[in-house]
């Protein structure tokens, strides 16, 4: 008997579903349980399939939503197999198990929530909501840095009251900050996505070359229409998220005293380091 298993998975909760055995006849594979780790956009999901005769050959596939790079984890047994993939869509995500002939044995539905990241600073927390539907390349790049712990112990190195605060490229130093070289290549510019440089929005910093953004990001302290996409010859800067909590922290950072460290290429450097203690994906 095929089982349809629906679960809504939130952060920190394991969806473990038990049910009557489904199978492919005498001696064929059957599935009793399916489970999925807490699933988030851009963070590896682990699907666990339990049952009998799973070593006779089963197929795991995504039938609704998108989850990239489906891979079987080594070390599977006749009673348990595991598969991984990287969720790349929001909303319902359905994983299905079939026997070697393609007959469905069971499926499990989870929900991928809107991606959120939390920056923790001594001044407080800043919670960010990302928009992978309008800026998938930029969001995936940012999450790669977040989940690789790149932003931990970095500073806001460019602070201009009434304009932006920018970080993601330097660590504290004595007395001067130290460049933190990004390990990932530059990404394509996604500024023509309908998202605007409004107060509280999150965008990628770049050089004069449009496709040059790596790890550095900025928050708009005010509406900055001059930074929006206007044309292919005036492409602006790519917005990919917004502050949903902690805008007061952004405002407080924007007002810290700064010094001119132009010899370092940092004409608006805070006098006292403003440190991102940790950056982590919270959903």
C-alpha cells in the first residue's frame, strides 16, 4: 500500500512518520517510515527512509518543489537509507520513494519557509528576510557565506549616517582592520529584479564592474533611489532582502563616530569596531 505522508517541518523539529508498510510485493522493498531533517532554503536536507528490503533497489526523487543535487549517503542498509539535497524553492517540497521499477512506495511533504538570517552584535540583533525568488544567485551566495561562518567576527567598515552601513569584508585589527578575502568567486548582478534600495533593505556591495559582488553587503539607512537599477548602462546594486527586526540597531550603527582611514581605502571607518559576533541562518 502506498503511503502519502504530509508534515510541516519547522526549525529544530524532526518530522518522523510511521505508518503501515508499503511495498512492492513479496521480497520487494517496503517503506515503513520517512523522515526529514529540519529543512531550510539553501541548507542541506537529509531524508531518511526506513523499511524492509531496501537493498533491492529504491529510487528517491523530488516530485514537487526544487531540491538540487539529490545524492545517496553511503553506508545504507536493507532497513535504512539516507539521501541529501539542497532545497532551492520555497513552500511545499515533496520527496518520494519508489521501487526499482519506478512504483511509488511512499512520499513525504515538508514546507520550506522564507529564508531568514540573524546577525548578532554587542549592540543587539538584526534579523534579515531574504528573497530567493527575485534574487536567487545573490541569496545563495550570501547563505554560502553565512553557513560557512565567514561573517563571524567581521566588522561594519563603512558607515555613513543618512546613507548606508556596509560590512562583510574586514575583521578587527590592532589598530587597523584586516581584509578578509572571500573564498567564493564574484556573482552575476541581479539588480533588475524589482527590489528597491529602500530604508531597511539589504543589498550587495560591488566595484565599478557590475558582476563583481562577493561577500560585502550593505543596509540602506534611508531610501536610496540613486542605487536602484535604471538601465543596463546604469545597473545599480542588487537588493536581495530586508531587515525584519533590529532596524533600530542598524540606525544606531549608522550614527557611530567614524574616522578617515583613506590610506586603507576606508574613508568612513568606525572609530570603535562594530563587530558581527555571529551570522547564522535561523530558518
